[in-house]
C-alpha cells in the first residue's frame, strides 16, 4: 500500500512559507473559509465526561459514524496547547475520519475548552497519568476497534507519551500519529524565546493568560497566581507556576518531565508515525533529527508545512487529513481498507 508521505506535500507560493502556514493554521480566516464538510463531526456529537482517575474528570465529544453498518474503528484526537475539541484542525481531521467510517472521540485536556471548572488543580504538561486513565475509560465505553490516536503539537507529545504506557495500562491502542509534536520542551521554549518571531510567543501568552484568568474565575477561593507573575514572559510565568503548583524543584526538571527526546521513544511498543515540517518555526527540526527511534516508529519530515499547517490552498484544507486517514485506514484488514 502506497501511503502519502511528507515529500508529497508541495504547496505553491506563498504557502511555501512556514510562517504563513503556521499563522493560517489557527486563524479565524481559515475557520471561515473551510468547507462545510470540515465541520461534519459536530453534527450529532455527544458531549461527555470521562474518568481520568483520582477524582479527575476530563471533557470530550463523541461522534458516531453513519457511513457503514459498523464503524471501521475508534479514532481519538488530541488538540494542542490552549486548543480544544473545537479547534479547527481537530474538527477538520475528525470530519474526514468520520466520512471514512470511523467513530470519533475528541478529548479536552484539563483546563482546555470550557473545562476550567471541572478540576481544582491547574493543568500542566506532565499530567500524563490522567490522560492515560482517560484513554482507558474511552476504550471501555466506545469499543469500536482498532483504536487509533492522533495528536497535534503538545497533543502530539501527549499522544506519544500515552502510547508508550498503553500496553502497561492494558489499553488496546493499535497506532499513534503525532503532527509537529513537542520533542524537547526546553529546546522548544528556547526557540520561542530566541529564534521564533516575537508574535508567536505573544499569541501563546495571550491565550494562556486568558485561560489562567478563566481558571481563577472558576475557583475564586484558590490563588493560582499573583498579578506580577501573570505579567511575566513565557519562561518566567512557566517557572512561577511550576514552583507554585508542582513538585518539580526547577523549571528544567519540569521540562524534562514531558520530553520525548533522545532515546525515550525506544519504549514505544506499537506502530507510530511522527509528521513534522522542516520549516516549522515553533518546534526546531533539529530535535527530530536527533531522535533515536525504534523500527516501529516512522519519522517523516516534510520540507514545508509550518507548525501544524500543511495547508494546500485557498480552501484552507490540510494535507494532514489525507495523511492521517490513509494511515488509520491502513490498520484495517485488506478487504476493508
């Protein structure tokens, strides 16, 4: 079976710019221009709460396919940092897989989407145990198989880490695909500070501060931050919240806690694919080139695509939809693929 690869993505100018790809990927313009089919996953979606262990609850949305008598499988989608189940790229990918006959589950991480009031403790990127537990609950409640997982950016990092634990946790995950995942958080933070244009950090900080204010409003009796901390830059605010709300003794220790760099993914026991772009201005490609991967993990580096962009043209659809659908469908028996 010939599967699409990163080299097949050949956008025309000006979409050969990683910055344009990145800016368009989450823009309101893109959301407005997307065809109606990119929002099909919203039709008939059931809002649900899943058990994430130790009293933690996470929100999500389930959409049952209507193409076949039986679903081809269960596709679980993870959004990026300060995204949600309703992020454009999640809706677009979910809608495509829905048309392919997959049941779709879109999961919100803690404090993402409208979920700030669900759990008192603050989100941070090392909360992998609750995501793995949530995957176990999802697998039990929606039994279509195979079960495949795709994540974007920080969601791709969570997806890779979760996939390395599913065998131990008895979760029947068959495959994981990460689009532009965070590999080395320390290197990514440095890149946003020193190498990426200022507006990327400004964009993320604006969304993060909004989220933190929503958290504070949901639990007014709890002091999550001082106003002076909220005014700091990305590094300063991250360090302040790590020291205030986690058991990590330093910022570096926290960043190492969700790294998948070096040989960490040697622990991956299921097939996995990592798709990224050489012109991603948010996550340096060098982090991917230094990975030491087992044979079951495919690394695919496209020349263009920016950060989670891969936008083809004026209709704002993404190459990643075909890419993910093809690899998910490849999990099916030959007569069903």
